[in-house]
């Protein structure tokens, strides 16, 4: 459970910040717009299993892993990504952020399109600079989208399972070294389908459902306090 | 030239950053991002055509000196990959066909017909969207087990057909916006309900259905948890399941695992690139839902 919260807390804000920045950048008048869009969106259509397998290989131990190689090349220390209890969860978080950015970006882009152009023109006349416009127009008007995306990523990341199953599964069972990445849904799977304690697993399922339900209700509340145009 | 660019830009894009340095920064940011996105894919592909000696050589390199197809040959020889691909295609395909047909029919009924308890029923369908899959998976497993459907296509396909609330919602919204006059006109011409559905409704909601179909297909092709729970025999595995087993069994043979990842990823990439417009539209639509 603690792991799940850590995962969510790590995943959601970082993912949102990056994808929002990307969306704003792509919303500019730039060349190769569609090319960039497609690239960022690729992981969304890739099976999360495939993504996990690829990243497992990127994270591979001291010598052959591409990430460690790059780290050393840029003067860092190699990291025991998936083999040390401290790094297992962050590794999965990094991968999930990578995989989720494109999806959120598309949602943000759709939100950005709804901001009336006149607003920017008016602020331009008033002499507002880039940051002023970003913080005073884009962010407030995008608030419904941001709340929505935050909710969706919360719900998705709360239910994280495949990544954990693939990345940490193996010799020591699901959850990685010392269960350092055992999330609640992985625990449910382990209980229900490895240890066959269906009742226990069902109880877990209902806890998950209640938590998600509560968050959805909270979301509804937040959505109601909409900004006025 | 620059001026007109900026002027047209102002009308279409949100806000335009004018200073060249800032624009350069944006490009750098995007390019860095794109590289980060593309790198794992590139690495996957490069690894999948490397001979063993080059995989173990240090430093790792993106240049393959002696490209080989051996990992792919191994892959298809050691595990029935073709069978897995066909399994996935069959399962995802039949779920998609059924879902598109059923949800558009249901959407038609919910949008244009009045019957007792219609709105309540629709509300229940919508509510079911909120229930996470973890809640369903254990009772689902027990039901499928008691039906004797473990390790069968039935067990894979039929329960997944029930995940159609979103499709119903989507097609109802679209059919709702079709003017009643069109349907009345068809009725006067003597069309039966089903002919109306086929000749009037279907052509008009084609774009939505295309989006829905592609979405369902992508989702089902990439679906992992349900097959993982239901399937225990090797010959019934779907592609993601096969890949996870492959990664477990031949974990040290990275070239082969990456070849498997390429095979699992490629069909969806092709589908995505062909139907990009619909996919992105679909995402934006799920966004509107909230």
C-alpha cells in the first residue's frame, strides 16, 4: 500500500508537468507538429508488456544496460536499477511516466484548443509577457483539463500492475527485492492467483474500488468549482 | 514573411512565442523529448538484430556490425509465435466486431427509442464504467472456471465482450445528434427498424465507429491481465502473454526477447500509423467524457 502511494505520488505530478509542457510546446506554431505528436504518442499504442520488457533491458545490470552506459558516459555512477530495493520503484515510475506522457499530452492539447483566442490577443495588447500569459490565462482556463488528467492518471497509476509484474516478476515472485515495488494490485494478484486466497483478494479489490470511488467523487467536487470565463 | 507567419499563427495557435531564442529552446525541448521517446524503440530494434557477441560487447553501440535475423528465427522456432499472433488477432478481432455492432445497436435504442426504464438502464451502464477491473477479475475468474471455460477462446472472448459501456455511451451521444426527421422519413418510406439502423444510422456514425473499433482492437490486443489469469496452456497464449513468458524463460537471451517485443509492437504501430487520426480523436473524446 505504501508502495502504491509512493508510486502514485511519484508518477502523477511528474507526468502531468512534463506532458503539460509538451502540449504547450507542441501547440506553438512549429514545423513537424504531427511528427512530434506521433512520436510522443507511440508508447500509448504499445502493449505495456512490451514497454516493460524493453525497459527491463534498458535497465539491465552494470555493463550491458544502455541507461547505465549513458550514465557513466555523462560522468555518473551506474545504478543497480532493478536489483536494489531503493531503485526498483523509481525505475518503474520513470518508465511509467515515459509511457504515459503522450496520452496526457493529447488530452492537454484538446484542452488548449478550447481556450478562446481573443483572450491571448487581449493580453497581448495589454502587454503581458510569455510567463504572465501562461500563468494568468493558460493555467486557469486549463484547470478543468488539468483536474481531469490528474484524476485519470491517479486512477490509472493506482491500478498499476503489468509493469510491476513484468519488471519484478521472476525468481523471487512479484514485488522485486524485499517487496520494494509490491503495489496493491500486484499484491491482489499474488494473493488471488498465486496463493489462491480468493476471499482475501476480493476484499482487497473492494478496498481498491472504494478508494477509486472516493477519488472520483472528489473529482466531481473539484470539477464543479469551475473557473468562470 | 516572418510577420505573416506570426500573424496567422496568432489566429490558430494558443499563443506564439516570438523571440528566436525561445523558439530554438522549444525545438530543443521537443527534439530532446522525441529522442527520449524514440530511443527505447530504436534500442529494441537494434538489439533484436544483433548477434550475441555484439550484445555482450562493451560499450553498447547503436551500430550493428553484423546484422542477423537469427533472433527472429529462434523466436519462431522455439515458440509457436505464429499461433500466438493468430490467437491475438482472432480474440481481439472478434471482440471488436461484436462490440462495434452491439454498442451501435444499443446506442441507437438508447438514443432514439423510448422504453420503460431507459434512462435508468443507461445510467447503470455508465456507472459500470467506474468499476475498476480488479473488482471483476476474481468473480470473473470463478465464473469462467465453473463454466469450464479456462484455457478456451470462449473464456477469453465472451467476458471481454461485456466491456461495452463506453462504446454504448459514445454511440448514443452521436446517434442522439442525428435529427429525428431523417428516421421519420425512412419510416414513411417503409423501412423496418433494422433497415433504418443499417441505411440511416450506420453511415452517419461511421467515423465514431471507426474510432471505437480501432480503440477496442488496440486495447484487446494489448490486454494482458485477463489472458494471464485465464490461460494456462502454452498454445492458447496471446501475444503479450507470450512475450511475458518469453521474458521469463529466455530472459538472458536479450536479442530474442527484443525480437519478440518487436513482433508484439509492430502490428499495433502499423494500425496506429494508418489510423492515427481516429486514435487521437478517440483520446480527445475520452477526455470530453469527464
